[in-house]
C-alpha cells in the first residue's frame, strides 16, 4: 500500500469506539478497507505497511472470529503478531489490568488489540500505554470494527448507507454491536430501527436517534437491511425472555417475518449464529440475500485499515 494521503485519510491514535467519529473519518476508514478487499482476493496477499511492527491480541474474552480476523489482518500487513491467552496469564495470578498493561507496554509493542468483559476497560488501558489501542469489544459498550465491517458490507452491496432503512433485531440491551452500529449508521444518514421485547430494549434508546418497535413485522416493514443479534445470555442476570422457543416465535427471523422487508433486503448477523434461536436456517443460508459470510470477509479488510490507520502517525521510538 502507498502511504496514506493526509487529505483523505485520518490517523487516530486509538480506535476505541464509533461514537465521536465524523462521517468523513468513518468514510476514510471504509475507503481504505475497500482497497484491502481487492488485496485480500489476490493470490499474493502480503503488504508491508506494518513491517517491523508488533501487534498483541489481548483477549480477556474468547472470540475465535474476531481474534483470528485481527491476526490475519496484521500478518497480511507484515506485522509480527502475539496472541495472549489471558486464561493462562498473570491476570489469573492476581495481576491487575493496569499492571498487565504497564508490563506489556514495557515490551514496546506498537498496537494492542483488546477485548474485555467490562465497559470502559479498554479506554482505561489506553491511558496507561504509549502504543496504539484498538477496542474489539468492551462489555456492552462498543465494538467499533464490527460496525465498520457491517457498514462496508452494506456500502459495497447497496452503494450507499444514507437513506437506507436498517432494522436491528434482538438483544439490543446487552449488545455492543448494536450500539456501535447505531452510532455509525445514524452518523452516515441511515434510518435505524430497533426491534425486540421491552426487556431487551434499553430505556430511552430513542435519544440515540432510533425508532423502537416491539412487533417484528412492523419493525421490518420496507427495511433495506435486517441485522439480527444473538441473545447475550452470558451478560444476562435474571430472566429477560420466557424461553428460547417463545423468543424465536415472536422475534426470530424466518421467511414469514422477512416478507415484510423489501424483496432485496440484506440479511446480516455478527456471529456466532444460533440457528433456531434468533434466525432460521433457510434465512441464514439464503444465497441471494444473506451476507453473513461476506461480513466475515469484510472484517479482515476493515481490521487491516484500522491497524494501518493507528500506526500511520507512529515514529520510531528513541533508544
């Protein structure tokens, strides 16, 4: 890749969330990722913009999809990658998050890619290190690279994001994916709806600029994009749905409910998919409308763009 053009690209120190990013900044990341899609489809997929740099994947929660995607993205840009298994690290010997951050920082990595179960933990860590930090999910707060890859998928299929009706369905209350997508989609001019039972819709979410529905068919009416979310059972403390079977009956995506959306509506899901819980197999595997596997492909390109963006401003450290 050529050096970023300062007029069209921005170089953030960290990527901690979508909230606060301008449409121009979002567009610059999507444009860069678009270029990496073409690179990733070539036989020779190697770039050199991160050659000599070290990326540490620091995952306090397991995530095969996101961790593998970041590892592949970093390696395709020429970086050295270290995957830290927190389950066997000093965290479980009593070391605090801050002490871990300072220990890793002393080794002079260039980027920390962090997933943590507590909202705000990644931002706190970013204040204690001198390297760049990318948030790949903190509690129920944000998951910025997921929103960016969703946006790239939509833009490549629909040509634009502005003016589209996007319906996000399911467990909105516990979903960092929903929050990041709402920030991004509203900033880019989409009309966003959320659908789910009252127990899974955050209070006053309308303040984020979305329309709230508790009826699936009404929420899907004339939608251009249908984004399904899984039930975040690991974050639920108490009973939020009567049963998985009843939840699917009212809020699971099947052919009958999907008929309310536009005939060319795209079907999305951040994964992992729970078939028969939030989405029917026939819908998830719809060859014409489901872009779930395409989202995975776009994830590598988006993460390459983010890694390149946060390292573009870095200069060699003094001895």
